[in-house]
C-alpha cells in the first residue's frame, strides 16, 4: 500500500526564512525544512519510539477506558467492546491520510500547516482554531478527570475544591516537563508509555486470571441493556468510548521538527499509536468486562463505578492504590502530550503571524529549544477552565462537550482538504504514500469521520432542555462562530508570507486559472491565497 522513496527525489520547495538555525538535526532534515519555508530551531531529540510514545500517552488507553467504561457498559452491555474495533479501523484510515501529508510536509503544528499547504490560509486558520480550542478543553478535562483517582489513592474526599487542586498540580507537572525541552519530553513520554502499557497488561492479565466471571459469549449479549428501546441506538451511544479513544496519533506530527527523519518515521509512529494503543485499550476493556460480577447492577446504576469495584475485588484496597498511582501517571503523561501538541500548534500559528500576540508566542528559548510562551498558554488557559468549574461545573461540562467533536472536526477538515487537493491534481510526494489506494482511503476516512461526528452530536436526552440535548453541536457552532468573528475582526489569517495552497502542482493551478501566469516555486505570487 505504501511506497518509500528517496527524499532527494522529491521536488524541492522554497519559501521564506530559509537557512540553518540552532537546533538543526541532520543536514538533510534541516535542508528539507528550509525548502518548506522555515528555519530549524527545535532540537531533533525525538526518536521513532519517543515519537510513538508521545502519541500513545496522548491516546492513553487507561485514561480513555477508565473514564468511560462504566457509562458504556451501562448503556449497551458487554458488546460495547466492539466499538473499539470499529473506531480503530476508521481512525486508521485517517492516520494513513495524515501519514501521506506529514511525509511531504513534516512541519510543526500538524493540522494547521497541513491544511495551509493543502487548501489555503483561511481554511487552515479555521482548522487550527477548532483543533486548538478542542485541545485546550481536552487538557482541562484530562487534568480534572484525575481528581477522583487521586482522591481514592490518597484517601481524601473528591470535593470540587480538592479535584481542582489535583488538576492544577497535574497541569503544573506537565508544564515543567514540557519546559525542560524535547529531550526530557521524549524521556517522560517513553516512561509514561512503559508504565501505562505494563500496568494495563499486568492489570488485565491478573483480572483474567483471578477475577473472571464470564466467558467470551457475553461479548455478544447485551445483558438487558437498551431494553425498552432500540439496541442499535444504545450501542451507538455506548460507542462513544471507542470514538473518544482513538485520537492522539496526530500528536506525532505536531512535533515534526523535533524528530529525526520525520518524513519516514512519523507516518510509522502514527500507525503504531493506533494499533498498539487500540490493542491495549481493547485488552483492558475485555479484562474489565469479564471481571464484572453483576452486569445488572451496572446497567441499573447500582454499581456506578465498576472499574473500582473490579479492581478492589481482584487486588484488595492496598494494591489498588498502587494501580491508581499508575493511572495518575497516565493522566500526567496524557496532559503532557496534549500540552506539547497545543504549544506546537500555537507556535506554528505565531511564527506565520496568524494569531494575536504572535511576537510573544513565537519566541523561542535558545537554552531549552522550546517555545516557552506558547507552552504557558497551553497551561494557563486550561487552568482557567478548571478553576472556572468552581463557579460553574456546568460551564466546564459544556466546554468539554466540544472537545472530542472539535478534534474530529479538525481532523476531517484536513481529510477534506486532502481530498479536494487530490481532485485538483495533488499527488503526495513524500517517502510514505498510499499509491493508487490513496483516493479510496481518503474518501473512506472522510465518511467515517462525518459519521462519528454525527454520532457524537446526536441528541440523546429528550427529557433535558433542548440546549442541553444539543450541547455538542451547539458548542461546535459557537466555537466556529467565534473563529469567524475573530477572522473578520483581526484579519490575522491574511498575514505572513509562508507558503499556502501550494499542494497542487503549479502547472495544474495555472491551467485551472486560465490566463494566470505560471510562477516558479520561490516566486512570491505562489503564496497568494
């Protein structure tokens, strides 16, 4: 399906800001980045395994499963586990499309610079805006979600104040790791990956060996869930556990300028994130499902926390605290990886002068080789969201409701841009390509993504006020409206002269434009949008 080519065979691209800078990796990596229009500043201290670990800890099987297991099992019973398979296949299609793009454009920031090259400035600005807001909300939700586990491990009541305090501590630790530089981020990601994977395997194996109450047949039996209505509707609602699980692979591309030989390694790391992270999440879910003694109690909500119930029964209260410690490491690693992605996206905006405060947010630490102010933004804004939950927990819930939809929407804006570019003549030119399968995979990825967004947005609480029943699409509409207002008021999307909309070959664009003259790759006319 994929092909590997010599990067030297790829037609060179030019743009502003060429030249070597501090933190360049190999000469080939630095030259390729310069050809894409940017000076190398980051240190390429991230190996393939560190890059994969960053994506894995962002995807975080433990965080995703433990957060939604009770809801999914109560909604659709044991068959909800098949949602991991469906979502895993769908997101692998998206990862393959992203792999082609990042292989040709290995630039920090991910979704924003990819959309910029595939479509243009306006589309890129909105794609990045939606994704950035979603990332910041996700950082807040992950940090806040660690509170109950910290309370269980340390033995205090998870009050609102205590949960906020735990969230702020996790944000602070994640920020300090990120500020230390790429080398420490890579090391922390590998440690987080090892702890989470080994912990997940150890817990799963022990549960299957000592606390298994059912055979595999229960995976095809709803156990009474969804009765009184359509089981298909119940399964679609429960399938959110799979939809929420499979993102994080894009973080591998967000740090493209910190990876050696990124055009080859990042597409591979993205795929590894999907199948290793997905396998780990599915295995943990399987072990938990088979260890639940009473499905009826979970479905009736008499057992509102089946994860803790199963772990306590299998390990006892003392060992459970050790497990919860591993869970907290997973939450910290996840927040750290999310921050890294958000900060690189912000920095990518800022160096192209596409956002307010670009002068500050584009500043780079010569000592740490990281954008410190972009990192601080990715800590302060989520902290404000967490603190705001003290005033209105409902406000935080509404913000978080947009998080997953926003990330999927950002993904699909890039997938759509790639499909549009293909129809206009773009042929992926990086070392990793899908060849003749590219268009079909692109279309399938778009179909899956749209279906997933419809499922996330579908109203499922008719007894609630209409604005609560439609909270997910409404929050998405609000974020998009704010982005459009920002674009109209500031015109930041029109600033900067970095390359944009140049994925389509120049002769093809000239033919489509009729009388517009052909320009060379380095000509300023090429950057008009």
